[in-house]
C-alpha cells in the first residue's frame, strides 16, 4: 500500500485478538450450557400442560440454538488456536532470521 515502508505482523494486536476470541468462545459455551440446563417444554411443570406439543417444539428449538452456540464456540476456539500457532511460528521464524543476520554481520 502506498505510504507503508514496513512489512510485518503486529504481534501485540494478534495476541489481543487471540485473547478476545478465547473469551468469546468461552462466553458462547457458557450460554449454550445455560440453555441446555433449562427443561422448558419437557413436561416437568404443570404450567402449560395442555400445550405439551408446543412446549416440546420450543424445547427442540432451544436445543438447536444451544447446539449452534456450541458449534460456534468450538469454531471460535479453533480459530484462536490457529492464530496462536501462526503467531508462535512467526515469532520463531523472525527470531531465527534475526539470529542468522546477526551471525553474518555482527
């Protein structure tokens, strides 16, 4: 891009992003767990006993939402893992190149 004379990776920003992704993944997992812990529409309460089919449908919908949140959590955590491995490898390569350059021209 015009005006840029440095090529590099902002590792601090990348590590911040990794931390944010891990926090989001944990939050998504917790929300999935909260939904799963509910027994809405499973016949455990007298309220709505005349609408058991509708309650079961709502319960199934909530289970699907919980599953989607779990999948989203797993995908977000996997993305954080990939970014983390990439940052580690970038740091290793950068250190290795710097060491080689220092050895050539102390």
